[in-house]
């Protein structure tokens, strides 16, 4: 194949948004979007939400249609795996239906390869009915495995593990979450973890925290989970939700700078000319608050992909936005923006023992994060404080203060 302006490897949210934005910004030439799944690009957050809950309309998860791709004039290769990146030739090797071909880009190559669910090296982890959740195929098969009231053990108390536990509890009597950490969502402030735990325990989910999994036992399929403290939990289904391994193999074997993901600058550029990386696989050398942290969040994939697509056409410097994510747990939604870290100073707005409140985090006098339990508006309104040292603790802490009004003066002064 020749004469291709833009080659995008990986047809998830970041890859699709990049190709789409490139076209909508007026990018010319052929655009090729290559994905190794059989599906049209889809939104992974739906997997642990509407799809797992039983929505048959997987269409709710799709980001586009074949007709829209045709209208955008984006050529989409599904079921096609890029096996090699050839930076010197500005090309990739693609395997599809047993055939290998080389695809060269006249303009840019974008790596939007996301990652795969991490599988810890626990004895028995390959037994049948031990699952992870990353793809549409995983979600559909997990959904059917959840029918019939299995005893479920979820390994991992992060946001995917706890979301799965919440959905599983709707149809299963016994759901237990196990993690070596001492609280769920350990990256978020302790009052948020406590609220999440209350929500789960009220619904009947059990936690075994501060203990790791020693071994999974079973013959034809998993039957029990042995913890490092010796306890054995009976299990008909085990879900592993312990994070992501970034899909940076292509980049690493081509000699691009990688370190827990593909290292990128503020224009998503990698260490090789004309090769960019975006989404879950990319790790900024210097991101929000100058930190080099890789995020596995929807907003980074969507907004980052779109910003890169536009940049490739217009040369406009992509605007850096703080990390942001949400998670749905039973009827509650938690939103988090910024980089809250363990040990940050906390300012709580509302009653942390109630089901809705907001926590602001500060480090070295600078606001680092805002996390709301069922407080989406406050999280949105408060984002201008992130990265600032505005002395707002009293206004933030008092539910009597109109947050929007309190921030307006500072926002215009600080802009
Ligand atoms: P991906 O979505 O992983 O897409 C990468 C694509 O590239 C994949 O299709 C992959 O198969 C393909 N690929 C990889 N290597 C190759 C290759 N060599 N050749 C061809 N194709 C390749 N975030 C939130 O903020 N809130 C949520 O509530 C939330 N819920 C989530 C629930 C689940 C179950 C999961 C799995 C994720 C969730 N996320 C959530 C995270 C969010 O979905 C991700 O951040 C986002 O999907 C990342 O998009 P991406 O395009 O970078 O990577």
C-alpha cells in the first residue's frame, strides 16, 4: 500500500478520535486505521457498565459506524495486527488473514495500542473461569459467566474490580473483593475509599483487604481462592482486575524510548521522528504538575486522540488538561480530576460519612486534585484550581459557599 498520509495503529478510542479529528480538521490524503479486534472502535467503559449489566445494545458502546468511517474517508482494517514498526522507513508491517504487508506513511504514524489486562503470576491463574475484562469479547463472555448465581471472587480493589463487583452483586449472592491494599481505590483520598466500601458492604459485597492471593485451586475449573493468610474462599468465577500492561512492544522493539509506556512530549511525539503515541499506551515525559504519569482513562484517550489528530493538520499545540476520570458504583458516580496522591493534605466539603461529598487535595500549597462522590458539578466547577496555590480552603470546605462564585474572581485573576 502506498500514498497513505496517516497510519493509526490501534482502533480504540484514542486511535479512532485521532483519525476522526485529523479528517474533521481538513487533513488530506489517505488515512488508515488498523485494529486487531473484529469490532468497530468502541468505548471500553461501557464494558463494565451497560454491557455487563445486560444491555444487548452493544451499539451503545460503539464510537462510530461503517457509514461514518466511509463519510470521514477513513480506511478501517479490522482483525489486522501490526507486527513491526519500522521507524527508519516510516512504515509498519501488518498481518491480516495470514497475509503480511508493509504499509508506509507519507506523514505520520500514530501508536494508539492501549494495553492488555495484567495477569499476575499466581498459581492457577490460567484455570477456566478465571477472567479479565478488557475487550468486548471478554465482557460478553463474562456476562454469561455471571448468570446462574456463581460465587464470585474479584481480585483487585481498583476501579474496574469494584465496578465489576457492584454489577456482579446484582445477580450473585456471594461477591468478595480481595486486594493486598488496605482500602478500595487506594489512589483516591481515604474518605472516598471509605464511602465506596460502605456502598459495597451495604449491598452485601465482602472485602478481604491487606492480603494477597496465594493460589487458585480447581480441577476442571476454578473452585477456590487461597489467600496468603491461609483463608480459602470458595469460588465458581474469579475476576482479575489488577491494571494494565501498556501495549508498547512495537515501540520497544523498534528502539523508541519507553518506560512503562511509550514516552511522549507535549505534542505526543515519541523519540522517533514522525511517530506519535496517545491514549493508555503513552506516558508524558512531563504531564500535569510536571509529573510523568501514565493514565488509563477515557478522557486522555478521547481528548488526547482528538488533540493529536488536529495537531497533525494544524500544527496547533495541544492544550494540556488535567487527568480526569469517573467510575460508576451501584447508583453512585465518583469523579476525580488532577493527581491526588496518598499523603496529600485534604479539604472535605460536605459530610464524609454521607453518600455525597467532595474532597480537594493539596500538596506543597498547590491544589492537586478534586474528587467527588456523587458531586459531578463540584468536580467540574473546581477544576480551575488544579495546579494553583489559591488560598481557598475555607470556601472549598464550607457547603454554605457558592463554589462557582467563589472561584470566578480567582479564575479571572489567574487566567
Ligand atoms: P484501547 O481502548 O486499549 O485501544 C487500543 C486498541 O489497539 C485495542 O483495540 C487493541 O486491540 C489495539 N491494538 C493493540 N496492539 C495492536 C497492534 N499491534 N495492531 C493492531 N491493533 C492493536 N476510564 C474512565 O475514565 N472511566 C471509566 O469508567 C472507565 N471504565 C473502564 C472499564 C473497563 C472495563 C476498561 C477496560 C477500561 C475503562 N476505562 C475507564 C479506561 C478507558 O476505557 C481507557 O482509558 C481507554 O479505552 C483507552 O483507550 P485507548 O484507545 O488508548 O486504548
